[in-house]
C-alpha cells in the first residue's frame, strides 16, 4: 500500500509492477499519478488516523510505503506490531516528519555538523531565537513539506512576517518553528542512500540541485564534490539512516562549504531531485533501487553510467484537464526525454512534468544542465 500517489510514487509503482507486485495507491484526491498505474486505489484524508486504520484493515497489506509527509504517522507503530512492514520503519517515518526530531537526532545524538538553530513556539520566542542564530536566517515550520511556510529573515522587520508565513504554511495545528542560521555554502547536494535488509548500505553518485520557493528546479548528476567531502557525507548518511532503521532509499541533503559538509535534511523515500536518475544516469533509477530495497531483493552495486540533468516543467495558473504544447520541439533534442506526470489539476508553480537529458560519462555536466533547462522552457502547460 502506497500512501501518497504523486509523480515519485508513480515511478515507484511502475518499478514494483515490473517486480510482480500488487499495489494499492492512496491519495487525498482521485486519479493521482500513481493511482493511474496501480491495481487498486483509495481516496482518503491521510491525516485522519481512523481512515488510515480502516483501509489497512480492509486491504491487509504486507507492506506500507509512505511517499509523502502529511500522514498520521504515529499509527505506523501499531501497524508494525500487527506484522506489517512500514518503509523504511515507523521510527524513520515519525522522526523525519518533524524537523525538530530529525535535527536533534542528527546534531545532538549523532554529532553531525549542522547549521546553528533554535526553536520557537510564538512570535516572542522567534524574536529571541533570531537574536541567537543571527541575521540572515531561515525560518521553517517544524511540520510542513515542499518549502511551504519557509522564508528568509534579512532584517528584524521580517520576523513577524516570517512567523505569520510559517503559520500559514504549517501542517495541522503544530505551530512550532525552527530558526536556522545561514550556512555560507558553495553548493547543495542530495546523497541518495540505500539501506538493505541483508546487504551493505550503498550510495548513489551525488546529485546537485537548485531550489526556488523551497522546491527543486533543476538537478544534475554527478555533482562536483571533493573526495574527502564525499566521504564525510557518506559517513553522516550511514550514521543517521542506521539510527532511524529500516530498508529503502533515503534522500539526504547537505550544504557544501569551505569548512566541510553540513547535514541539512533527510527524506526516507525517493527524492524529487533524484528524478535525474530517470535519464539513465545509473544502472538502477532511484525508484528501482527503492523497490528492490523494500522487497529485500539484493542490490550488488550502483554504477554511474551517464551524466544527466533534469529540469521541472511548471503550471502557471489554477485549472483542470491540462494539455501540453511544445512537445514536438522539445523532443527533437538528442539524448533527451520528457515525463508528464498526469496530474489532473494545475495551480501556479505546480510541478507537472520534467525534462531529462544525458551525455556520456566525462561530459560537461553544466552543458547537460543548460540543455535540460532549455528543453523544459519549450513545453507549455495549458488548462481550463
């Protein structure tokens, strides 16, 4: 049972079907992308624990795979007691849903290097927290996703606006926020990390990415990183995934600075920046790796086979029944492809498709990235 049926879930379901699995795709609206390729579907509010319990009892799945964060994850502990495998584990799903839990685990328990941070439960506490971490800083709700409620404080005048924006973007009634000092970083990477039931922890070649409004816009693989920094990032990822327990793929995000690697965030599932692996950059895409790890199937190695890049294609207004123009021109590029996700509803900045492109190992990654951006610009999303 897949909880969350967006574009990442869709690719994961395809990978599972190729391995002979029967999949029930769940989302809060009908005809979500993964539901279009699954065997069965359910439409519920996944923040309703009683509804979650109902469909678990109805379908009796062997494995529950959360693909989003907006789920009543505390129910997962009970599902594990019932003998259901939760991916990667109930502990991982609960810790990573809350920025406070995962940040304290990384910084205080495991000793990983992170940006300086403080928590606040009201405006007065946020004002005090900003004084401690310094300006500029980033403010985020402890429980949110996809950049919702996240803003930058550049002066004291921004503090109240940041608090109000965080409250507007928070999930549920959880009002606490984190104020995080700016790290003077040179770049950001995602290190896709695979934990296995009966094998060693494996690492994909690092993925570089650029964000706007808290969402990724382009990603490329491999990202430039010093060997000693890559080793540092791998050691951090191994520590935190071992502490959270379970099998599957994890998207571990870092800042790369002059003084080394800073742990940023972690997702216990395929990562949006990892869509670049759909360009055939690796011997297995992140979705194929996740499927194998979840099912306990062996993964002997992860090999970089191409350099590649992805660039998102966004909607620009609210609407329904989207259509796409510019495909003929976009698909005329060599070593390139387009993946349309099949989302039935559009809204401003909603990710609707992705452009993918690649070249031989050793080619200029920046050239490939610019080609992906150019291809994405040629596709226009229309909706009623």
